[in-house]
C-alpha cells in the first residue's frame, strides 16, 4: 500500500506548491471560490448547462432537511462528475480499522504508548495509518476512532475518501500538503486539518518522514463549542479557520490514471480511475475542509484560584443527542499563564465519566513527566471512563512545593480526544511493542500525609 517515488524532488515540489497558499477565512461560513473566472454559475446552483462545460454536483454532509444552522452541503463544478467511475472492490485495510471494535475486551487500565516505530520505506499517509481503537459504529454514524500515522512517501498515484466520518489530522512531526477536491491546505505541527466526510484528498509529506494523530469522528460534524458565560469571544475564533481556494489538478494529472480508495463501514475499497477526481474548478458551500493553528487558541483560565475543568480548552466538539455530552471533543492545552493563588496548578486528580486519549505535539505536558519511557511527543495515553488519573508523583511533589508566582507554560502543546464512550483497543494496540509497561508506577510513592 505505497505510492509515489519519495525522492527529494517530490518533497521539493510539494513544498513549492505549499508556499503562499491563499485561503478563505471563517469556520462554518458560506464560502465560494473559482479557479477560472466565470466557472461559478450566478443565481442558481444547477443550470441547464453549467459554465465552461463543467458538471454541477452537490456534496451533502448532512440530511437535506436538517435545520439550516446544522446543514452542511457544497456545490462543486467539476471536469467530470463523481459518478463517472468503475466498480470498487475490496482492498487491504493495512493497519486501519473501523468501528465497531469487538476484537478485544474493554480495558479499565490506564495505558500509555510511545511513538509509532519508523515506517518501512515507501509508506504513504494511507498505508501509514494505524488504528489504536475507538467506539460506536461507523454504519450507524456514532462514536469515534483514534488513529496514528507515520509516512515517508507521497500519495501521488492514489486519492482517499472517507464515507464513515470526518478526519481531524494532528501533525506532530513534519508538515503535510493536503490536496483536496476544494483546493490545497498546508498543515504543520501545531496545526490541525479537518477533512469533512466524503471529501477526497491526497497527502504529500513536506519532510522525509512525517508523523501524527488522527481523530475519526463518525457522529455529528465538529462545531465550535458554545461559549456560555464566557460571552461572545474566546477559545477558537471562527476567523482563524482557513478553507482552501479552488485549485484543480494541473492538465497533466487531470487525465492521468489514479487509484481512488474509499473507506466504507470500516473497510477499504478501491477503484482504478482513468482521471483524477481532484478536478473541481469552482465551488460554493459550507461543507469544506479547514486548517487551524492551535497557537491562535484564546486560552481562558482562572485569575483567582483553582484549576478550571479541561472543557474550558475545547477547540471543536461533536454534539450528541444529550445536550452538553459530546460524541467527541477536541481539546488543546496551549501555552498559557498560571496565576492561581493557593492553588495546585497542574490538572487535578480525577475520575471522569468521559474517556480521554491524550497526545503530545511538542515539549512537555504539565501533569506528566517527560523523558525516556514517559509521555513524549508522538506518544499517547488512554484513560477510559472512571479510570483514576492525575499528576504523577514527580509533578505532584514539585507543584505542591512550588512558589506561586505567575508562571508561563510555553514549552509544550498537548491535546485530548475526549469521548462519551470507552475507547476499545485494536489487537495491534493491545499488543504493540511501543505500549509502555508499568505505566501505573508513575503514581507510586504518593505517600500518606494525613495528620488528622
């Protein structure tokens, strides 16, 4: 499951394509873009003859009759309609798995993994996807999955689309050029890229080896969380989410053969096209991909006492049928000031009805010691529902004795996928060589201090 040449030349080409990209600003906006003037029809979506000999096609990310505020759809004006393709046939899933996850018993233990091993030569983004686990059922559009990726080749000869859900890509090592139906996006470490359900794309590494995390959301599409008493501003600002401008493949690739891989109900299916599906010359709508710089997150926190609940750090949320209970939240622990008085400043000891997978993009996390065998960039930890967790002994001892002067946390960028259901492991994750044994020992030595 590899593609491309992986030479320095292809990386240079990807870097050149990624330079100076134009964007459209705003999450959930009704955007429009045309690569060729006049390609967008005026005052209608589907004229008898679309401009420039293009085909008009609607991509619906929600049911037609969902409320207007929740409706996701885009109109695409393309060289060939998506319907023009041969039959799909099953292909190898590689390390990718989908819900329901039934191959292992639910595990209440606290677990932690190191980074993925180096990928074999010739591994592209799709071949480099490795599923840790998840919950729900892709066929009923509920739940989520946690994947990681490690790749060293570009997807030059195939394109990927996911019918099961949207993909939130979190680069940790090396940047990515994402060529989507809607245009080009560049995602570097510290950014996240959101690819909606059904949108086709390919990935070209901007470094010899790239690595990161992926949250696959089977449920309702991600939205910005409500702000409640915070007011009108704060957390992730809508204008900082950047959508691409229309940019179809160049002429040489429009009619070149390509394999299109479709993830459907947990399995991969492939068809050999005689043309590229990345042929959209113009589009308008709100079912679009985005890239977002996590360093632009407007952090809220205490200016008096106590550590706020981590929900205050939510970037995106996938609502469920129960108000306030997310199918999955994406949470970021971005650089911030700690100023709480008479306060234990790291995250507190906790048992939670939600399940938490945490990853590290760079630096260190203030509740977990780094270093060899610890919580390191590219690694991750899983605390399923009601698993007791919190700062390790080293962190507790240091924070309990620290002088409470204002302190800037600016040497780490961590995140969390938080979900309403337990994350069930794949056999590959349960038996992985980079699963750290003895994770429980980080809480050894928390001595009795009671003096009552």
